[in-house]
């Protein structure tokens, strides 16, 4: 179960240390201007098809766990996170249902009936749609450097706090697309995902979100 939670939170963009990633960021002066621009860009977003690289840092391990895969999102509530190396693992969110495929074994969860999975589903979709900026579930602090905006999100609800201490979302200034997500746990462990070769608003067949 914990592996599922760490793998999901989503959505989810690794090669350098966290401290180095923060270099050069300063508080964003005009949050309203950014928020309005991001809202407009998010409303235009209908789909994402992207490669991703994930790094999982565990204090108990000498080396970080690195993996690669494919990410797909289709409006409104369809997400496909497929790990391809060094192992094969699939997670799909489709309109309130979560499917986990590990080898030939498939598990199905109703996110509406499970508060933890519901929080995961809501967070991933809200981030992709831009609704997370207006969510009461997080306190958001805004930063920027020359190329990116940084949203530092601290959960206000206990259910989310139990999963993670802080979420950092990096957004490209030119495209206003999320390119990196960093999820930090209270223990100091973290999961980081970088999204590469992203294609927005291309057609994605609904069969991509069917697991069998």
C-alpha cells in the first residue's frame, strides 16, 4: 500500500539534490497575475502525453531508486501512470476508480469509498487542472526564478499530512506547464518526478484508461 501511495503522488518530474534545485528562487511579487495566467492555460488543457523520470529517496537506502515511464492525462478525470523501467507497473485513475496492475495481477479501488485514495485522486487531477491553487486543502507559497515558477504547497488536512509534509510544483514560465513535482515526507524521504517530451492537447483514446 505504501508503495502505491509513493508511486502515485503523482504526478507527479531528479538528477540533482533538492537544495540545488531551489537555488535562485525568490518570492513571486504578483501572485494574482500568475494565478490568472495559470487558470487560463489550465482551462485550455485537454490532454497530456509525456515521458517521466522518477527518483525515490529513502533514508534507509544508500542509493536513490530511479525509474522511467509514460504519463497520460485526459480531461476531466483520467490519468495513466505506466512505469516501464527498471520494472513494469501500471496505475490508472478513471472517473473515481483506481486500477493497479502489477504483472498479471489487477487491483481495483473506488476512490470515493476510500478517503486516502480519494485525496490522491483529487490532488493529481486538481494539480493538472490548475484547481489546486484555489483549494482549501493546501496553503500555497509562490516563488520564481528566470525560467520557472515554484508552488510550495503545505497540506492543511490531516489525511494529506499523514502522506506528506510538503509538495513542490515547478511550472515552466513560457508554457505554464508543470515540468517537475517534488513530494516530501516528514521523515525526510522524498519522491521527485520530471516530465519530459510533453505533448499537450493531442488526441488520446479512452482505451488507454482501461486496464485488463
